[in-house]
């Protein structure tokens, strides 16, 4: 089999089970003698728990057990840890308040877990939970990050009386301030990067089982990185040996970051499964997901860009207050710092950048990585500033960007990253063509005749994927490794099973990774199966987040494949009575160079497992190799997105009428899957810009947007069909030349949409609008704007 | 406290004693172990639980199991033809990459089959409006729209070439 499979839109291997209802998601797992858990959650944003009386609940029908924070404390169950230590501007460690899996003494956000009821059925558990009497002393709450740092704001944690977790800064402040002093023009913006609620359509779920016979635990959990989940849970919370805990993340219905973390619920039921001696299932209701899944974004930012007379960027200065929520979620601390400030150079040669971030606690759900994680926030800062500067200076949007593009690689930014490769002019040129920018003015005039306002918005983003290398990340505070692991097992008759530490929850690894393996080994895609998501089967891996799976996990598999071919060459040399140096591997056959003598990989594998004619003195039997890969650098996907909107000034309704995305993801294995990833990211990015907003009531601390009635998810008729294309500069430092594509849309789209909205509204004098640009906000902006302030761009 | 119900699910007669507050989706998943029908929300808005009830697409979280007594229900597990091939809608979703994580997919497919039943030749806007009650967080709907358009064409061709009854409705 020699047909090229790289770059081909192979239809997905996983689809048949999903399309026939045969997927196995966590809630589909049902075990004998299974019980159900329900969590009683705090109805208050901030309160002291004076007393909890569970007697009536314990006696309710079907109840097996009721646990509170006191029970966990008595059992010495620890708090949920944070995986990244940020050191503040004074060299002090960030404030790390304890995060008990069930509240102890105090609740700090609406939805905080107070008690766990385990019963025969979920209805019985819910009924019993209503009988728990909690005596709360309600305290004032604070929900907005800028309010939390005001003097006199209620303190969420005693160890941080000012609610500040850290003040952190990055970049050269002196050089930046000096550049601003001498700038010909300074553009200034204040804006909010709105809080988002991830909303994977599969709610979080877990099934925990304890085996008395083996003194071991099996946890099925909707999670993106089962080994990380296991490590955190065993070593930091439950004090269990890792080899006694198996974590299985089966089919997972979307993650977008929200299933990276170790959460209270699965931790409590894992512990409780031993206490009750029966399996326990917990599945979140959507309302619980809204309350308790880690949210994303929620920044308040002041940003400035200094330019010279020719429109060259001289410096950027950014001050951000980032909402971390009530507790530090697993990677909360690094998102608005390490993954944010380092991206502020964008695609531009801005020589001096300084960013200061204040991470604050509030009485809201913890905030952590959500699709893009820090990079959408950075791209929004950069691309809003650039668009506003172009408008203020009367320079064409594309032209100003081109004047400042980085064109030589590798390029060392002033914020710590070294871009290895890219071609920003190529993606912008292609986007301008594909979006038919030349025809925009005619379309604008045509819309105007219909009483509509049309606008065009650009966004030229860059992101950093496959966070790495581990040792550097360690110096920056990471408490985890950032490698990936892969194992390739060639079976005796030549088919292959690959075990990867990365995890697919929609990305299609079972197909893409099979293509990579099939290509390298020269065998059929159908002869390769990918196994992921089970610590009992796969090597220790870090899972999937930050668009890392192929760039890091695929590279680990490539390394393992190299070992397979090296060993196979030795076996083939023996079988063919040739020198190992003369063996070449060519499309599934080990050949003696320059001859037609060869052995297929199936023949070599068979010899390895039935080693009758085999160099047993020099070589172990078997053909099964594993590898760990730790990248030397991030990968840097980048692209140009152009959004065209049409606004009805009478109602404020904004429709995205065209959206063009031209991205550079390096080498592409499966274009169909890559396009699908872009589409999904764009939908979430457009959702952030026009629809989605996580809102807490500032007085009561209640989540106002706690259902799909109130939180506007993008629906089919909110979106257009997208124009998507790619350009290719391969990543220079991983064996596949790939960069990652999962987050691009969510990063590039928000500023493109908002820049388009501003472009449409500018003739009416509107210069600013917050996300989401809802009809109400657009309409109000139009009512209060002064047309005379408009400047042509 | 239980009440008895009997109905037809995927062509088979089923009967059970259930808690009166049991939702149809819970009955399908927990009693019949038909776990292809998913639960994505608790307010009747995500559509992941869409099934066909007496030939109509319904959200099975909005129907009490008791209300479904005497009806005929078809779930995602019941639309694959007996010969093992995929239903044209399932095949089109695969061909056009109309699914990623797969969680919304069964409901989306069931809703799309119903949509094509009422709009045999739907344009893009009809599909987008028609699938408004089904949330997908992965695909951005782009490929779902393509899949439904393609499936509609395939289903029309199938109808004209063979008059056999559609299993799903």
C-alpha cells in the first residue's frame, strides 16, 4: 500500500460509532450496584456556614450516605491544587488559598459544593439534598474584577484581604515608557474581555468504582487529560498511590478547556466509592455546568499603542485586571499571565512591550483556560489597538498591518517568544483576495441603499501552541511536564495499535494519528487503531489542550515509529542475510538497497513475535516501541481573518454576512478535520463577539446567565458559512512540521468581528463597543454617538 | 408509586414500571439502555435528546415517559437500515464531517431527518432555521448544513428510485 495519506481528507474512523448512537460517554457507563450522587450547592455567593444538619437527609428513602466538608477534613482529604506558581512583581509567590472539594466553614460562589448525597437513584439523592439544613450567614459578595480590588471590597479569602492573588508583570517597562514619551501618536483603549462559559454539550460526568479485592479505584470521567487528573487527585488530594487508581476518559463530548481540570465532584465520589463500597455515578445537569464548570476570559484592560509618523509601532503598554474566580482552578494562574503577555507582539515588530496583570479573587466560578486561553485575550488587545490606530491615523487597515509585519524568521519578540516560521503577508494577501475586499465598497453602498450599515474588520493573530519545553516552563512556575508520550505496537500479523497520551474529544485523533502512522509505515489507515484516554492502557501523557496533540503527541508517535523502523531493519537484515546498513524501509517493506529482496513489515513483525529465525543473542523479541517527546519550542500558528458584518441601525441586530479565515497551520495531515476545527473555533469566537456573556449580578452574586435561556449560544442561524483556506510554512522544530489548529478560530474571530462592527458604525460616530455586541448595545451606541467624530479609515 | 407504561421503541414492544416523573429520555437511557440519545441540558433547548415520537421529532427531555405510553418511538439506534448501512443522513454527516465530538450528533441527525421530511429540498437558510433547536459546540454548523443538503438530495433520489418506507418515520 503506497498511496499517500498525508494531506488527504480521510473520513473519520470514529464517526460510525457516534452516528449510530454507539459512543460510550461517561454517563453511558453503568456498573452493577451503582449508586447516584447529587451535590448540594451554595445558593449564596458568599456566606459563612454556621451549621449543616444532614440527619433528615441521611434518613430519607434510598439514601446511602451524605458527606460534608467536615467528613473530608476528618479523612484528611486535601484541597484541589493549582498547577502553576506565579511569582509576583516583588518576588513573592502568588496567594494560594485552600480549595476544599466540599466547602469548609465558608462558601465563596453560587454553586460551591456544600454536601454530597449518595442514593440509589438520582431522584432520591436530589430529594434528600432538599432535606439538608444549612445555616448560612450571608456575607457581601464581589463579582467583578475591577470591583474586587477597590478598597473595602469584601475579602473572598483571609489570606488575600485585598483579593489580589498576584500582581505580575512582563516586558521592559523602562524602554516601553521611554518609547511612549517620544511617540508621534498614541492610541488608547479601555475594554472588557467578556466572561465566557465553555458549554461543551456533554456535561461533566464521572463514575467512580472501588475494588475491595484489589484495593484499587477506577474512575470514568469526562476529562481531557486522564494522567494529569490522576496525578493531581492521587498525589495532592486523596493521598493514594497512582498504581491503585485507573482513570478512563472514554468518549468525551467536547472540552474546550473546561475538562482539563481536576474538579471537586469526581474527587469526592472517588473517595466516597470506598466509603460506601459501591460504584457512584455523578452527571452534571446543565444548570450545574453553568455554575461550576471553570469559566473563561473576564479581563478588564487598559491598552496603549505608540506609533511614529509613518505608522510604525514603537511600543505597547497593557494593564489588565484578570478575574480568577473564587478559587484557583488547575491552570488558572498561568492563563492571564504566561499565555497572555507573551503573545502581545502579535504579528508585529513592536520593539518594546510591557504588560502588568493583577489576578484577583471574586465570588464567582473559577476562571481558567477556555479555547485559546490567554491568546484570544492577547489577540484582542493587539488587533483592537491596531485597528483603532489605523482609523485614527487614516491609514488603510491592511496597509498599517503590512508596515509592521515581522518578515524575517526566526524572530525574537520582546515578550520572550521566538517565532520559528511564518509568512504573515501571504496569509493577509490570500484573505484579502478570498474576502473580496476589493468589492466591499460596492457591497457597502448596496447595503446602505437598503438602510443597513456594512463593516469590514481585520484580525491578524498569532498564537503559541504546544506549550514547551518542560524545563523552561518549570522555571516559569509550571508544576507539570509538557511532553507527550506515544507507543506503537506492531502486532504479529502486521496491524498496528498506537497508544497516545493525548486525548480526543472531537478532534479526530483516531483518524489523523492513524494517517501519520499509516504514512510512515506505508500501511493502510484501516490497519492502524489509536488508543487514548485510559491510564490503564496508555503511557503517561499530558493530554490535550492548547492545540498540542499533533505537534507534541504526534511527534512522540513519530519518534516511536523511528524506533520501530530501526529495530525492524535489524530483524530484516538478519532475515535477508544482509548488512543492517543496507536495509531501507520503503512503503511497508524492508528492502536490501538496490535489490528486489525484501521483507514486509508483517513478515518482520511475525519473526519478532515467533522468533525461530531471529538474532536472540543481540535483539529482544517483539515489535513494540514507545517514546516521550518534549518540544524545544512552541509552535506558532498564525492567520488573517476578515469579517464582514451588516447591521440594522433600527434594531441594532448585527449579522456576520461573510467570514474569511486564512490560517497557517504548517503541514496539514487531514484538511477536512483542520477545516472543521477552524469552523468550530470561529463559531465560538463569533459567539464571544456577538452573543455570549457570563453575567453575575453585582449585588447578589447570582449567575444571571445560568441556562440556555439566558446565555446566548451560537445557533445554526446565527452564523454564516465560512470561507476557509490555509497557507503553509512548516514548523521547523517538530518532525511533522505541524503547528496546531484547534484554537485559531476562537483567537482570530473576536477582534475581526468587533473591528467590523466598529467599521460599520464609525460613519455614525461610534468608536467603541464592548463584547458581546448585542443588538441592545449596538442600538444604544448608535443613539448616543456623535456623527461628527467619525474619521474615514 | 410506580406506574406502568407500554410503548414501541425501535420496532419492539416494551413495557416497564416507572417513577411517574421519569422523562422519556431517562426511560430510554436508563431503562432500555439506549444510550445513543443524549442529555445536554435541563431546559429543553439543546436538542441532544431529539427522537421521533409517532413520526415527529421531539425533545425527549420534554416528554414524560408516561406520556409516551402507547406511542411509537424511534431513536438514533433505530434508523440504521437492517442491511447495516448507514441512513443517508448518517452517511452524509460522515462524508461532510458534520460531527466532531459526537455528543449532539444523534439529536442533530434525528432533527435533520425530520426537517428533510418537511422540506425535501431545503436551502441553506431553511436548514439553519430548522436546526435552530439543536446546539452544536464543535462544528460551527458549517458542515452540518452541507451534510443535510447532501442527505436531502440522497433521500430524494432514494425515494424516486425505490418507494420503500423510511424506517425512521
